[in-house]
C-alpha cells in the first residue's frame, strides 16, 4: 500500500504505485489524494488497517512542509500504527 498526496496519486505524471506494480507483478494500492497534508494522510491510513497486511510506503509532508515538526510526528504515528 502506498499512502501519500498527489505525487503518489500520479499528478502530474505517472503514478509510482502503478510502476511498482508492473515491476513486481503484484497489486499495489494507490492511497494518494491530491492536496492532502500529512495529517490527512495519517488519518486515512490509520483508519484503513486492512491495508497493513503487506509493505507500506509513506510519502507525506509535501503539502505542509513548513510545519516540519508536525510532519515528522505524523509520519512517526503512521509508522507506529
């Protein structure tokens, strides 16, 4: 499962989860949503525990990078979950 913002979703180019899926031959969930902050990504990811069965990729903080302490805290919470 890949969690993130528009860069995970694939805007403005090819979504990297799709590329990873083609390279591995395995389904990769694309949890990218354009415009989301690390808080929103964290909340969606933690609420969807079904996707925790395999490897998890986190790409968060691009839309709230100026609040770096909060970004680090949110990513730590995602990892701890």
